[in-house]
């Protein structure tokens, strides 16, 4: 959108997600907008009005009152929004100050639907610093996005667009990260297959695990989300993978074809006990449940990273 473009109230509704009733109410009751009028009396809004409406919408979601903020200029609205974002992000992002600021910037651009600016940030991401990116950027963004989705601060469209950009950035990092050949005889001990069970379509966590494994120099085969147990088992056997990582975030009640333990049992019966199965994600059972079997639970990315270091993965 150009700064001088003119928008009808219908376009204002489409671009902001606000109802016409809300826009007119904010205008008439709180003087939030001062649209120009055509000769026929139709309202004409500018790009500044669009941004103003988005700021007001997001500030109301964060507990502000329309009567107190409606007449603030755009810069003061931006400043207030930044303050609200900083407060809401406290405790969500455990990273360096620079990483925290970048995460906050991403969330702000998402809230204001400045997709071109957001894309520009993701285009600058470089895979050679993938380990740092995982801990200081990707994971904090995913965690913060999840919190905002749970609290109703993010629309489905916003979640999908940001998730798409995240996946594109992770894939871009994967193309830059070359799998390093391990010392003689090590490759057969450290190969991984990664998948999510049938009915589970969430893959960002799975992709990040794939990137982390590759970053430590180990070969990995990424099958992605929604993989039936039979297909997964056949792939593990054909790839002769010593390790299988299953990331599960959806229960049967929420859409998975079967409960996770049933899925794992089917896979284990087909592939035998020679392959070590690693389970991660919100549906993973408690650690002690499988401590004497070939199945292990990873409670965090740190657990996976510790395992990779234990296997001789490169720390650099």
C-alpha cells in the first residue's frame, strides 16, 4: 500500500479485521478517525488510518481502553504498543538482548500486519549461525506465538502467515547447513529419521530438531508431519537409522489418528529394538516410563543437544 492510497470503509474492514460498526463507533464516539468525504458522502481512509486502526485493535486486546487511547497520535500509539509488547514478552524469551529485541520486533510487525517488513527480517537470516538462531530466535518466536494464540491475541491468519515465514526461514537455513561426515564408523551410529504421527500436522518443532541435528554434523532424514506408523517403520528399516525422533503435539482427541503410545508400540514392533526411539513434544509421556527400554523421552531441545554432544557432535 502506498502512503497516499485511499481506501473505502469496506476496504478498511477487510484490511483491519474490524467490523464497520466498530470503525464507525470509534469515529463517531471517540473521534479516532477523521476520514475525508466524497461528494456523495462516502468515507475515504488513508494508510495512516489503517495503521492507526490496527494499533488501536491490538492495544485493546492488551487491556487498553478505547476511550483513553482513541485520540492519541500514531507515534504515541506505537510507543504504547511497544511498552505493552515488552511487558507481555517478559519471561517468554530467554536469550540475549539483541535476540529479545528481534523477537519483539517480529511480534510487533505481525500484530500490525506489516508482512513486507516481516519478510525482510526473515530474508536476512543465515544458516551458518543455526544453533544460535534456534535458541535465541526461532524457539522464542514459536513460544511467544503459542502464548499469544492461547490468549486470543493472534488471529488464525496471523498465526498461519508467521508460521509460514518461520518454516521458509528454517528450510533456508537447512540448505546452508551441510551435513558433516563423522569420523570413520560414526555415521552408522548417528543417523536420524524424524517424523510426526499420523494426524499431527504441526512441524515447526520437528523442523527445528532437524536443523539442530544437521547443525551438529549428523545425517538426518526428514519425513515431516502426518506419517502413518507403517510408512515410518519401513523408512527407518530402509534407511537403517539407529535413531528415530518422533515429535507429537496432538492427542487422539485433538485429531491424531491414535494415541502416541499406541503409535510408538506399532512402530517398535515393526522395527525391533535396534533403533533407539526418541519422543518429544507436548504429548510425550513422563521420562521414567521408558528408562529401561529402547525408547527415551526428550523434555526439551537441550536434551536433544546434550545427546548430540554426547555422540560427538560439533559444538561450533
